[in-house]
C-alpha cells in the first residue's frame, strides 16, 4: 500500500512505517500531522487517482525532529575579470514517520 502526497508543494511517494525528510513543518516534534492532499492511492488491488486529490484518504504522520540538510556550496567564477563568489546554504528539514494511510 502506498500513496503520493503533496507536502508543502512537493510530492512524496509514502508507505506505512517509513521515515522521510520533508521541508520544514511548523508542528512541534513528537506531534501528529495529517496530510489531506493525497494525489494517488494504491492498496495493491486497485489504484485511485485524484482530481486534484483523492477524497476520503488521509495520511497520518508523526514529526520526529527538525534538522538541517548537508551544506550546499554555490561557487560562481568569471575567468578574465577576477570575479569569484562563494556562498553556502543548508536547507531546513523535518523528519517524519508515516503511521497510517487511509
């Protein structure tokens, strides 16, 4: 059983009892979150495709922790005019565990 869920504008294919990194949520750690925007749901026998979302299907998840992703270095250079810029960026993430689909 799996579902495709829209979480803050990004789509994730989720299954039960699995952990995922998603963009930072406003909820506190150890709290439960319900996602209503289920775009596709499959139970192994049949598949439901929503337009825009599947009605009656929700995904319940538990917020485990808030953290930052690995550092991404952005380096820009133009050879002849001695132009160099180096910036770093760390994306804010939330780790969730999907408890139930349905």
